[in-house]
C-alpha cells in the first residue's frame, strides 16, 4: 500500500484513469461488433453507414493511445475489406 500522500494520490489517479481507459476500450469493441453484425446481416449499404460512424470512434480512441494507431488501422482495414467483399 502507498505510504506517502503523493503515492496515495497517484494510486487514486491511476485507478481513475484505468476506469476511463476500460470504458473507452469497451466503446471500441462495441463499435467493431456493430459493424460485424451489420456485415453478418448482409446489407452492404447499412454496413457501410455503421462503418462510417464507428470509424471516428476507432480513430479517437487511437488518438488517445488506448490502442496503438496501427491496431486501429488494422481494424478499419479488415472491416472495410469485409464490407467490400459483400
């Protein structure tokens, strides 16, 4: 356990930041699942519309370093390829 006031404060800040990061990572996963569900339904126009919305979510989370920029690019590339394959 943290002994100094400074260490206790850093522990509180770390817990708060961890909770924020987890919620944003969850939002990323939800956005990806929405696109995959639309792709699974087979409607290309609906899948493209959902993909356009979730693209901004993916980019913003990558900008905040919740996931690496290359990981975000890979997600977007694979989803886009799946939509084109419909």
